[in-house]
């Protein structure tokens, strides 16, 4: 894609108009047909293709009719925060390395889980150990 940073506003409009005219011709549309599809006057299509200034609403209507509105709206990036910005704001907790879920201490088979105490040994007045399919 070529860069046109040294163009004047008028030459940029002329280039836009030339490209839109070429697009219209490739699709075998007359100016009148494109104007009817967009809900604008034929004169508006003529002004755009000539590189004259037009109302932005009319340009949006024409771009929508050409199925190019999403491309036009993609010119500027979305202003929602990136995943890295969300992470830096603290809304997402950083990932932690997974540890071994089974730890053996003093001959007992204890599964470590924060907030719960599950063990293979009988309880001595503590919470009842979780049993498979008990909650159904």
C-alpha cells in the first residue's frame, strides 16, 4: 500500500473519488444506480467522484451501499483497553505457575486447596471430607 502523507486535502479527496469511481465501474453500477442504493442524489455521487467536498453523512451512506463502511470505520483503532492494559489496571490477576496438587505430609495423603481441607484420614471434629457425587 502506498503512503500519501504529502498530499493536500484536495488531492486526497480526488484520489478517494477516483477509487470510488473505479470500484463502481468494477461492480457494473451506474452513478444513478449507486445513488439509488445509497439513498442520495446522483449529484452527490458525481461530487464524490470529482473529488469535491460532500457531507459526511452522504459519504457514510455511499460507503454503506458499497459495503465498505466497516473498512472506513476501521481507520481508527477501537478505544477499548487492550488485554495488557486490563492486566496493568489490576482487573485480571496474573497467572500463577501450577503447583503439584498432591502433597504428602507425615504419612497422610492431603490434597492442598486454599479455603478447603480435604484429607484421606478421618476428621477429628473438622469439616466433613468431600465425597465423589455426594453433592448430587
